[in-house]
C-alpha cells in the first residue's frame, strides 16, 4: 500500500516539476517517493538484475557504456543517465521504466554502501578513487574503507575493479568475486600510502603497471583479466585479455580514460555472458554522453565542451587537449555540487597549458587566475563564461591563426552544466 | 653572491591533501621574479629531509599525518634547521604536527615535532569547514604587519596554545584554533602555523613576502614590488573592497569579536 502510494507520489511530483519547468524532475520525484516509502529503492529493484558504477571520475560515461553493452542483445535496460547519482535519482529512473529487468545505476561514492545494500546488486564496477570535493567527503581513504566493508558483506556480487588504483584494489580486495582490469591510473598522489599497512606504494616505471607495498605486507597489483594497451604508435587502443584474446577499442568518445572505461565494461559484460566483441561494437556507436565531449555552438562560437572536476580528471583532460593549439576556456565554480574549496586547482598541472591562449572564467576565475599566473600561463580573465568563449574565439597566439574553428571549453561540474544549458 | 634560496615542500606524499604544494611554488616564484636565485624541491618521506631555508608542511589525512610526524622526529633535520633559523610554514595537519601533541584517527595523542608550543585534540561535534577571515594584530609580527588573512579551513582538531605562545591572528569569520579563544594559528620566531589550508599564500601574498624576507634576513618592505594584480583580484573577490588591500600598507587593526567561539 505504502509502496503504491510512493510510486504515485514519485510520478506525480516528476510530472509537476517537469510541467513547471524545474528540470527533468529526476530528483524531486524520487525524493518525495522515498519520503513516503523509505524502502522504495529496495522494492523497485526487487526482481531486477542491478549493476552499479562508482568511482571519482568517469561514472556517467561508464554508466552509459555499460547500459549500451548490456543492451547489446536487445534487452531493455533502465539507467539513471543524467548523472543524478543518489537514491532519489535512482528511484526516479526506476519508476520511469518498471518493465526493464536490468538496471544500470551510477552511484555517488559516499552512497555506494547504502545503494548496494538496498539493491542487492549482482554487479559493481569500481573505476578509481581520488580527492574530490574534500569539504564534503573529507578523506578518500575513509571512502575506500567503507566500500571494502560493504563489498565484504555482499558475497553474491561480482566486482569488476581497476587493478591499477591501489585504493580501489584495497576496497575490492574483500569481495568474494573480483575481475581485475588493468585500466591505468594517471594521477598517483592519493595512492602513495599503502591502505593496508600505511607503508609506501612503489609503482614500476618499466611500463608493466606493476605496483606493490615496500613494507612487505604483500599488498600489490593483483593479476588482471584484461589490460589496456596502446598500439600502433599510440594511435589505437586494444584490450588484451590474459587468455591471449585482443580486441581493438574504437570509440567516438575521446581520451585514454574512456577506452579504459570501455575495457572495464567489456569485462563486466563477459561476466553475464555477452561477448566482449559485441559489447565493444555496441559502445562504439555512442556519440556523446550527457553533453560531455559534445560539440556545441555557444553564442555563435563552435565549442568542444569537456568536464573535469578534480586533479585526476584534469590530469587526463590536459593530456587530451595538450595536442591542440587553439584557444582554451577554463571555467571554475565552487558551488555546493562542486565543493566550496577550490584549493585543488594547485594540484592540477596547468603548466602544460603554457603557450596556449587561455581565458579564465567562472565564479572562481580569480582563484584560477592566480594559479595560472604561477604556472606561467598567459591568460585573460572574464567572469562571464559566454563572454569568455567569445573572447577566446578572437584570440590568437604565435602558433594559432585567429580563424580557429573550435574553442575547447573545460568546466568543473556546475560550470560545465551551465554552459551545456546555455543558448546557442 | 649568496647561495640559492632553498624551498622544500615536506612530504607531499603524506601531507598534500589540499593543493598545499602551491605554497612552495609561490615562495619560489616570488623570489625568482625578483632576481633572487631559488630552488624548489619536493621532499618525499622515504628519503632524508634535505637542508633548506624554507620548509612548507601541508594538510593530510589521519594515517599519513601520524607517519609524517614520526618520520620528521626520526629524521631530526626539520628541528635542527628550525633551531638554526630556517623558516617553517605549517598548515592544517602540518600545523598540528609541529605542535607538541596531536590526535590520531582514534583520538589517541601522538607526539609532534615540537616547533610550536601547542597541543591539538579531537574536537567534539562537526568539523570546522569553510571560509576564514582573520586579522593579525600589529604586535604579533612587529615591526612587520600583515593585511587581513583569508583562507579556507577543514579540520576536526581543536588547538590550544601554551601559555605565552602568540596566536597568528584573531578570526572574524570561521573557527581557526577552535579552543574558544577566537584565535587562529600561532607564530614563534620564524615558525608560522595556520589552519588556513592549501595554498594560503595564493590568497595572502604579503604573508609569502614576509616568509621570504625572514629567509633572506631582510625586511619585507625592502623586497622589489611585483605585479600582484591576479592576487589583488582574488583578495577583492574573497574579502570585498574594504579589507582586500594586498600590500599591507592600509592595515586595519580593528578586531571584531562577533564570531569568536
């Protein structure tokens, strides 16, 4: 009875908030439904097979990749595709599609233990763990310990985890079934201390990706099911399986990190009987995910929009844009969803942008400007992001003619969202 | 010709949670931009701490914080160099470990490095998280002065200064030391500790120049002025027009007690 009322409430609030133009209604309806029935998430996932994706970076894209891969054989899959990754967002998505027998849910790092307990998920993908929104999560090691306890209490859950991130390995190490994937890790600053004994982790620099704790406690990179390889002089990526199979990972999405996420999804798909080749072929059809990497016209200027919200994500994206020479707009906010403390700007290797024409924008453009000043990156400051995009389009530097076709725009969470919603 | 100024970021593998490496970078660049030869080094916790003129200690999580304190005590370089007049800037967890005792994850006290006469214990209630504004009284660093301090804090510890130890500042916004005295940080000789974490010097360039002046045995006012327009924009954004003066020339000593706790 309570369950029925909760379903009706969720739908009604969703419809109302959509009608009032207050967004997709994904969170408001779910929140209302959970008020009526706190067990709503448990009831909505009963009888469905649930896969959860969590980690600091890449959650939204990987969720989309997994939903597409698990639907490769034509099965109906329900997913919280908009990135609303807390229980109200899960509830809203699940209410909207009651028929699908398979649910693929992106989960906020802090909420993973709760959502795992409520859904009894049969599959969990763990991508990476690093500092993000420190004013909210405080300590990344605490998150790893909570994951570890939650997974130890879920013996029927198959875990697919990144073997190259020691904090993820610590978290997944207590799980009963794990498939390890050599997905890489570009940012090691949060991984230097052994989570097992407080010793020091050493990473091999011979390209093998091996790492181990120096203290001899035995904590080390586990043997992997598959690993990501750069081939043909860096132009293509392959997934190499321990049993000798190899598949090219061809995506329309840019970046090494997206190929790593696709490899984890391919390994996950195999655990439920879908061929890795079929899964990868399905993923290769995706053009963009929730606006990330999309080409958008903003104020008449063609732009490529990218999201980076913490040092690890920035590190990956700066590698990606380092090849370009055109102007770059960087937009930084510090609103609630971003974390109120932009100290992390000093962990980002902005030095790599030296020589680029850069515009600093967003609520916290002044914080960014000081950081760029000390990174020797010449830049202009323009607090309004759209004006910033315009400014960038008319800038040239020594290497770049002024008639560049596309302006790269990187924003952190709310800065990206704001630009995504801006008028063309 | 003097030897290059050596700036060392202490144990970034353990103490670097909040972009704290920025302080070492800012000090080094501000020296170099003035034509003063300066070297920046990141000192990993698995090697002896190098000799330096300025040491920067950052924030860290509970476990790494305990290991950093242990390593610094065993290594002995930091205490020896500080006794010999080296400058120390210690923020957040680094501030706690340069005191006499600080709490581990479970609250049990651990021995600190002992550069500042203060003790830290686990606070009751929620962590102190948010923006901080604080005023440095004219007597604290005399004859030097500092304009309004601005920063961000995120700590669960409560720090109590020993009798006679000078607090760095008095909070007008935020928590600071959190012991009910309304104070923030501490300073003894050339050792400065503060809860204003991460790149505190990005928001307070005058503090960077004061530390540089100490290390160079000169007066901050004798340092060549730099183009600080980026800093000034940031201070204006954080503090508003009344208290943003970055140069320290228009210091206001008025102490507000409204937020003392």
